[in-house]
């Protein structure tokens, strides 16, 4: 869109996209932690009580990602509206 406009987009657009990428990485990290912890507990035969914390952390990260995704989509829609000819 920047190339179509021949000018840079507003700084908030880049910020929203950077935040979206950041929360995606957080969700990936929480998921990896959940998998590692679940597999180590399974090998040790430990009760599943610790799973709740991992699942809760993953759920919170997904909630943040959902909000960041909505903001990124809205931001990209605004950028598209600014890019389109009048």
C-alpha cells in the first residue's frame, strides 16, 4: 500500500502490525511451553494439576492475539481506504 500511495503510511499502522506479530510469537511460546510441560509430566507420571496454569497462560495469550488481530485488521482496512483513489 505504501508503494501504491508513493508515501509512507501512518506510524500507528506499523505499530499495530508489529504488536500483532509480537503477540503471535507469545502464543507460539506459550504453546511450546504447554507441550513441553505436558510431555515431561506424562513421562514422570505427575498428576494433571499443573496443566491448568499452562492452559490459562495460553488462553490469555490467545485472547491478546484476538484483540491484536482485530486492531490489525481495522488498521489495514483504514490503510486501504487511504490508498484507494477517490
